[in-house]
């Protein structure tokens, strides 16, 4: 499945008839919430709880759903967002990760 195919399938479950601002904000709040839920799973590990990898994967899937919703709200293709990120990483780290290149980025590298 491509990222665009995922985005299209995920969009089937977006609440209909939300205005653009509500859709965008729902996605932003949802991303923050899902990251919090994922953090919560690992935080419980410090209290002696066993971390369930399947539960973590489901929370990560929920996060991906909200990323796709945000892209839909912005009229962006998730494939394109992914490609832009890979292109940025290739430019930043042409030979793979390097501490030196991470510490000393070129001007304008965001």
C-alpha cells in the first residue's frame, strides 16, 4: 500500500461536513493526543508494567491516521510529504546519519 492509498482509505473515516479549520485542528489535537498515549505506554514501564508492542503499534497507527487527516485538510498528498522528507534527509545526510552533520547543519536546513 502506498501512503496515498492509506490516506484515501483513512479519509473514509473522517467526520463529514467539518469546515477546514475544524478538520485541521482535529488532526493537530489528535496527533498530540496519540503521541501522549504512546508515551503513556512507555511511562508505565517505569512503574513495572510490561510494554505491549502490539498496543504501541496500534497507537502509532492512530498517529498515522491523524497525520493523514492533516494532509487531507491541507490538500497535500501523503506520498509527497514523505518524499519531501526523504529528499531533505538525503541532502542533510548524503552518506547516512552523521553526528557532525547533525550538529552543524547548513543555513536554512529545517
